[in-house]
């Protein structure tokens, strides 16, 4: 093990330029992938923010007794899809309308009676904020005798659904493309390091080193390069993220950076790419010579 | 120690390298392989070191048969051989003693024993004082001595030398050749491929001459039929 470590570090000392190039290749490849992941992450966050607004409103018949509404609210709250049920009385509805719809404020003031019905506002649990779930809940609500009408902004919810589906397919495909390009660049860089040391490998074989012994230092060297490349990518991502945020100013919804677990995954991914890339490259070389 | 039995080697492109070669090198013998370029000298050394496998026939080296030797066992065979080349093949970024120690390290020799064995073999080749020099700081003859020290440090019973004096001036040639003779005198079999007929004529060592992949002369003059046993 000591020998493997020594040989791996010797490789860095002997070809610092090439080692730096390999680290940079891994770093920049992971950086572009990471930057893309950040965009995808925040885009998904924004879509989820939109989905939070999916709400179903059941307008109640006039003169429905409050007890009936209370009992029905409890039933509705027990639906598996439902997060919370909020009763809005006719008076409250009028007050809200006067506050929120400024242009009609005067018109509402002159009314002798309240034209607005009472309603139940229903918010759905995150997993059920889709068109299908909203429709199912709306249909069930329409079944209550005291419910006059149910609205949930069907078109809007369906659009949101489509957008989310499209986003996840596009994100997945672009993500895969980025990862493939990153692995190709890293693979080529590692291959160059192996070829650069072909003479040394030949001598190791000449004096009776086993293939496993020859692989050891290369694999360790690849893993170290992977870790360094991963760190470089994280620093670059953080710098890019900070600059982007500063350029946009403060009027943007909360953009978020990677969580600690994401950071660890990126670092591990870098290590794994370095390690496997080296293992494959040196394996191919050993088979060819 | 080394036995070729009706060995034929055809390259993948169909060109023949060796045709029906049979000979036996007993323990401790010094053998010259001579012939023009392309006659098959290096092919014979490549077969002995299992860099190549015979197309037909069998090669036995230190009780290992190339016909049954698995690829994973090749390092086992190489550890019974020392090999030196015309171009030395030293690692430029390592000092003399590191180059020699490398051969011990990769074969998993106990760490504590390495410095002693390295100095012993460097003394044997007359380079103890250059232990900390890099290859670039050494003359061609000295570099070849380092390569020989590296080949010997594992105490192999066989030393293969492929044109070891090909890149050296006359004086260095004589001293390297004398070193090989000393090594042989201590019991190691030496197989040396060379163009230098002066070296061959100046000794009584056995000479195997090759021409276009066939053995045309064996100074030991053994009838070929007997060797096929």
C-alpha cells in the first residue's frame, strides 16, 4: 500500500502539467454538469412553487346550515389528497373582494345585499398537485348536495402538468448528454496519462510485476485526480452561482445552491469517474501490449 | 534450463519469424545468438520471456512450459529471468539505486532487505559510487550496467541480453561484456543476441546462428535429431 501511494504521488511530481490538465478536465466537465444541475434544481423549485397554488374551490348553496358545512369539511379533510380545508363565509368573500379587486371597490360598497356565495377552499398535498388528482377531488366535491359549483382552474393545472412532464424529460436527456461528454473528456485525458507512462508499464512488466500491481498506483492516481477535479467543480459552481445571483440582484425568488448531500454526491461522482476511468484505461493498455 | 522443441513462430500478418527451431541450453551456459537483422534472434528472446507464444512446438523455461503457462502466470516466469536491452530502458526520473530497487519492489520483496540487496548488486557491476545519480548523468556503458544490475537483483538463474553492447563504444562494450562473463562465471545462464562477431570469435562460448528464421549453425555441433527428444 505504501508503495502504491508513493508511486501514485510520484506520477503527480513527474508530470505536474499533465496531472493539472487531467484535474482541470475533470473539474470543468463536472462544473458544466453541476451548473446544469443547479439550473435544473432551481427550475424544479420554481415549478413546485407554482404547483403549490393549485387550489380547489367549492362554492356552497345559499342557506346551507353551518353544521352541515362543518361536518362536510371534516369529511373532505380526510380525503387522502387533501392537505387542508378552509371555510370562507359569504361576508369574508365580500371583504376579500373589496380588498383585492380595487376597481370594483366602489361597486361593492353600493350593494344592498351580498351577491357572493360562501365557499370551501381546498389545498392538496404536494404529491397530488396534478390535473388528475384535482379533477378527482373536484368530482367528489360536486357530489355533495350543498355544493353549487366547483372550480380548480382546470386548464392552468393541466398546462402545469405538461410543463412539469416536459421539464423532467428534457432535464433528464440534457443531464445524460452532459454526463456522457464529461466522461468522454475525462476518459481521453486519463488515456493520455497512461500512454505517457507506457515505458514505465513496459519496465514493470519486464521485471515481473503482476497486472494488479501495475493497476494499483494508476487507480489511486485517478481517484485523487477525481477528488481534486470534483473540488474544483464545486468551487467553480459556487463562484458561478454567486456571480449569477449578484448579477440578477435581489428581486428574484430564493435561488438555492447544492445541499451538503448534493456536494458529497458530486465529489463521489468525480472520484468514481477518475477511478473507473483509470482502471479501464490501464486495463485496456495492459491487454493491448 | 531452456528448451526449444520444434518451435515455429508465424506473425499475425502471416510472415514467418522462426521455423522449426530446437535447442537446449543447460544451466550455467553462455550462449550467443547471432545472425543478420531479422534473422530471428529477438524472436527467440521474446519467446523465452513469454512476450510471444510459439505458433507450433513448445518452449520450456526454468521448468515452465509456454504451452500451458496461463497469462496470469507470466510474471512468475519473468521473475526467473533478468532481461537487458540495447536501449537500457531505465526510468529517467529515478536514481540508479531507485531503478534497481524498483525491480525488487514490484515483485514484493521485503522492504528491509531492499537497500542491502541493491548495494550488493551495484557493487557487483561497479557502480556503488553512482547510486544517487540519474540515468542522464551516466555514460551509455554505465547505464547498461545499471540495467544489468536491475536484471540481476532478483537473482535470476537466466539472463537474457538483446544486443546489450549495440549502443556502446568499444571500451564500454568490452567492460559490459566482461561483466556478463563474470555473471555467467557465478552460475547464471546468459543468452546474448549480438551482431558483434569479434566478441563471439574471442571466446569459446556456444554460438547459435540464425538465418531467415532457421538455425543454420550450432557451434556445439549437436545433431539436431537428438535435440528433438
